[in-house]
C-alpha cells in the first residue's frame, strides 16, 4: 500500500546508511525495489551504557512500490528504549546465568520493572525465537547438524541465537552478537505477535 511506512533495520553508522541510499544498494523488503532518501523520522532517545543519545532515523521511499521505510540503526529494538547490547546482556544474565531481574537491573542501573519486562517478553516468545534462529543457523551453515529443543524455551532460544551468530561469524567474519540479533529479527526480538519476524533469506 503506497505511503504506508515500515521499519527497516540498517547499519548503526549514519554515514554508511547515507552512502548506501545514494548508491541505491538498500532494497525494499516488500518488493525488492530500490530505496531512496525520503526525509527524516521522529527524534528518538536511546538509553546506552554511556548515557542517553538522541537519534533522528532516516526515512526512505521505495522507487518501485512507493512505500516509505523508517531506517533504524541496529543498536535499538522496536518499542524498546534501551540499547540492544544492554538488553542482550541482561537476558544472558537472567536466562543463562540464572540471576533474578532485580539483581540484574541493579547491576545495570535500570528500573527493575524494565528488566522484568524484557525477561517476560523473551520467555513468552521463546519458541518463536528458537525456531527463527534455528532457521537462520541452517541457512548460514548448510553442514550444520540437526538441533532440537533440550530445555526451557527461553534457554533453547538463547542457545539458538548463539549457534546462528557463530554460523554468521564463520561465514562472514566477526560481528557483534546483539546488533546482529537486532538485524536478523528486524528489531522485533522482544515485540509482540503484531510484529512478526522477517523471513529467513
């Protein structure tokens, strides 16, 4: 539908995004057309380890289907105020490390309710997350053996993320884990069912 905007996760470096837009290398996820510059989206504040930063995401328009897209750097998840690295660290400490949300929140200097919400969303989406990253792992490594659930959905989800990210690194080279997770989920890691995960390509 022309004019309807969608979110697209891109490189966190705005210089790279501008270069890619100018070169016509960013594709429309809806029709595979070419995206071109189309103004700016609303200002957003992202809470990072070093403090808050203000972001003004680029907006792009498809030259084929005319849909507009908000280009969000891979540092932030959809509908979450905190940097994905911080969220990822908290999830790892809670799911793999067995720490309670209050202890994790205190260590990160965040409200306990915020961290508890991340855990609840991750647990609720555990099976869908596991399935998505299992598909990514096999798409990235055709030689990968069969993987099957072994524990709680959230634990299996975290394990599948690790396997997929390792497959990415072996194929393409070093990459920070949680920004990659953000990119592979198009920012929807902790989103509800109204924000489905993208197809594995």
